[in-house]
């Protein structure tokens, strides 16, 4: 019985079950979902959100929130398009500069919310508007098209002739972040800060620097998501990334990351991102209007947050049920 209860408490089981349920439901509603071409499209579509969700998870684990990731995606794509197409910057150099831009934007968010003591919700809500406004300003509101033919292999290339490169990026990034969170002092410090800030400070954890680090990493991840978006569409537009912040937060929460901080599993976040992608793909295949897609995503977020709030009660109820149903061992 203990093994069964422990498996139900695992942070990855619930998100994986949600993903499998979404796959089953969508498969029953349309026979086009399980085709090879569509599954490949799902993998390509989820890559940007999955990468942005890494940053969202890190910030939430440390007790913050980042609403600016979608705007960072837009500004990254616009700046990258201008640098590469209009100024002739080489693609590899441009990507490095864009990641540095993301780190700078994340630093601003982190500095204002930690050392400036402004709630991260307010800071990132404000910078979301500022950053997207900058994207409109530098482009004049007009998309920059046909950036470079060298961008296509970055997104549409394959490894070993069949594995999409975006899938490789996502797997490698999640593996690195998993190792970072579980096996490094800084990674464990993120959990400590989000779980109990006072105790973490008394234990010698640099609370402000740790929170600042999560925002910098989130900025880098959002910029990388912007690079993938620019490569996928071979263009830059200030309208890119709209809703990405909600999708990233939804992926983290569906993955079991607690909005109160200190609890979460980065691999479960990947399951959450896949769940969001599968649901949206199913809605698209069933020709559901965009308005209802937004309503559905909002409902999923509310449900996920509710489950997060009720997790302890659900766990206790499950334990009592299995305690009553399963026979006790004699002796």
C-alpha cells in the first residue's frame, strides 16, 4: 500500500496522467491527431512554449512570477530580424547577442523585484508592456520578413535524419535544468528560497541573488524561445509571443509546480507543456474558434491551480481510500 500511495504522491504521475488523458480525448475527437505529420507539428509547436516554461518554473519555484516572457519572445524576434537581415550580423553571433539581451531583461525584472522590493507580479506586468512596446517601436509595427535562409536548419533541421532539432533542444535543456536543480547548491537553494525564505536566509542561502538568478535564467529561456519562433517563421514581429507567458505558467502549474514556491519538478513541467500543446492542437483540428481556445486555456489554468491548492487534501483522501480498500498485512 505504501508503494501505491507513494506513486500517487509523485509529482510526475499526475502531469503524465493529464497528458495521457488529453491524448486519449483528442484522439477520440479526430482521426487526424495520431498521424505522423500532425505529431511532428505538435513537437515543433511545443518547443518554444516548453523552453519558456523552464524559465517560468524556475521563477515560480523561487516564489516569484514572470509575466514578461511573451513580450521577450517578441522583442527577441524583432531585434534578431533587424540585426541579421538589416545589419548583416551572422546568425550565430546574432543568437548570442539575443541571449545576452534576454539575460539583461531578466536581470532588470529580478533586480526590481528583489533589491527594489517590488512584487514580481507588478514588475513583470509593467515590463511586459514596456518590452512589447519596444518591439513595436523598433519595427514601426511592421513585421521584418525573410530574415535569413540560415535560420531554417536551426528549427526544421533533424538529427540522425529523423529526430527534429527542436525536440533535441528541449530534451537537452530539461536534462541540464533537472541536473542543476537536483545536484547543485544553487539549484537546491532555489527550492529553499521558495519554500521558506527566512529559513533559507538563516541557512546562509543568498536569497536575493538566488531570486535574481532565476529571473536571469528565465530571460535567457524566453529569448531562446524567441529565437526558435524567429527561425520557425523566418521573420520578426511585435505580435509574436502573445499568450506565451500564460502557456508557460500553465505548463508549470499543470506540471505540479506550486504557485507558493518551493515545490515542483522540471520534468513534470515538460509534461504540462505537452498537455497544453496537445489540447491546443486538438482544438485546432476540431476547428474550435480562437475565443473558445482562450477560454479553455484559462479553465485549465484555474483547474490546475485549484488542484495545487487542494493537493494535500487529495493526497490524504487517496491514502484513506487505499487504506480502507486494500487489505492490511497480518503480523
